[in-house]
C-alpha cells in the first residue's frame, strides 16, 4: 500500500511539474510540451502563459482558467485576469477587481487602494501614498509605510523612503538602512549603492567606496560584477576591489566562469582573470546558460557557442522579439535544455544539438512554464 501511495504521489508530481509553452498557430493559441507535441490544441483567440499550474484562456469574450490537460478549472466569467501566483490571482468582473483562489472563489484581503499580484508568497498593499506587504494568509507583514518597494528577488527587496534607498527582507526586517541615492540587489550579504556622489558596496552595514566607479551593476551568479570607471567597464569583487581593470566598452554578467565583453562594438568572452577565452569577433553576445551554451551574433543572425568558443549551432536564427511585447524582458538562450529561436519569421524551440523540437514553427511562442 505504501509503495502504491508513493507511486501515485510521484505521478502527481510529474504531472504538476510538466512545463508547457504557449504558441500561436493559424491565428489561434494552444500549448506544446517539451517534445514539441500539442498538450492543448490551438483553439483560443486569446490566451496566457501557464502560471502556478493554470493558464488563463478566453472564450466568448470571458476569461477562465484551464489545467495542463485543457480542462476548465475555473469557468470563463471574468472581464480581465492576471496570472496566478502563490495560489491567488487578480481578476476583473462587473467593473470590480478582486482576488480569487484556484477554486475560483473570491478571497478577501486587507484593504488596499491598489491590488498587486502575489509574488512568491508576498503581495504589496497601498494606502494613500505608502506601501507595505501581506502574506498568503492575508496577514499584514509590513504596514504601508514606505514610498516604494520593488519586487522581491529571493528573500530581499529594495525599498525607498524620504528619497533614500535600502533593503528589506520578507519578514519586514530592514537589512540595509535607507541611506542611499541608489541601491542594487542583495547578494551574499552585499549590495552596491550610491552615497552622495560615490558608488561603492555596503558590506556588513558599512559603505565602502569602489575606487573611481561611476556605475555598478547587480551581482548575478558569481562573486564578481561589472562596474564602470570613466568611460570603461571592468569587474569588481564582493569586497569592492577591481579584479579586472576597466578597459571594455560594454560588459555583461559572469556565468559559467565567462563574461561577454565588448571593445569597439565587437564582443568576446573573458574568464575571471580577465583573459580572453573567446576573442572579440561577434556583433553581440549574451551570457552563458547552465547548459554551457551562449548566443552570439554574426552579422544579423544568432548562433550558439560552447565554453571553448566553438560554434555548435550555426548563426541563422533570431533570438529577440523585434516588436512583440510578449518577449520584452524574457531571458535569451538556453533554458532547461531548450532555446526559443526565430527562423524565417516563425518561432520555435531547438535542443542542444540544434534539432527543432516537434519539427514545428509557430507565429508566436512563449517560454516554457
């Protein structure tokens, strides 16, 4: 009996973890799986990505929600909907806006002049000109007392009061006091900040000026980030020391031990010692993915190189959206084994060998969720 229970739980988890991508074919939206087959056939004039296990789709000018099998979980009845997150979604009906749960039931939350989406268990509330936040139980974690709170990145968020910025955590504890004109993300106990006219790092609550820096970017996945000194870009570590001298015109974050850098509009990749691993020969370049592949641009098209600099996927694709607002802030390159690419005005997904999944191309394609 125990083995049967574990087997059923495993099956449920597999079903729940299935990732689907919203695609458009012949003017209608449907959803494909990671093999390229249709999990839900194209049948909707309007549809949204899956979020929190449900996707919003429109039928007869009303929005409802379906599961990964295309079955109605919440019947179409809303004039407008946002995405589910943490079990809740904001909807519009009869000129009123409110939260619902995954059963479609109205959920009452603390009074707020504006409703905010839940994000990883937190939703902002606003009263007058001040904001705070609540948890999924509807409990006020932080009373509305801040001018601005940015979206949480992990357990931390940037907040602003009296024209100064600081860092707060999900319990409401102030991690970095609001003393700075600008502030960055909180990474391994460190954040960059601007104090007066100086840029530096806040380490253990103390501000340390980074010599000559006039701009610092957020730390990403490694213990170095890029910063500008004068008109050139280099890299600093978590202690605020220049570890790669500022000599590049542009740069992006380190990932897999390599960072894209540009000199005179040509992009290449350096290692953490500042030495070129891939010479600057490309028209553009993005960061490496977990799969060890990075998009590089040759003339007007994108291909993919490995960490040794070898071109493993020929440069014949587009990876940016052009004019499609649905892709504005989407990551580029390989994500969990697949990359979204554009070929001859159609969108699709390729695996790490360059094979088009399902051998299909679409009018539009969102990332897998």
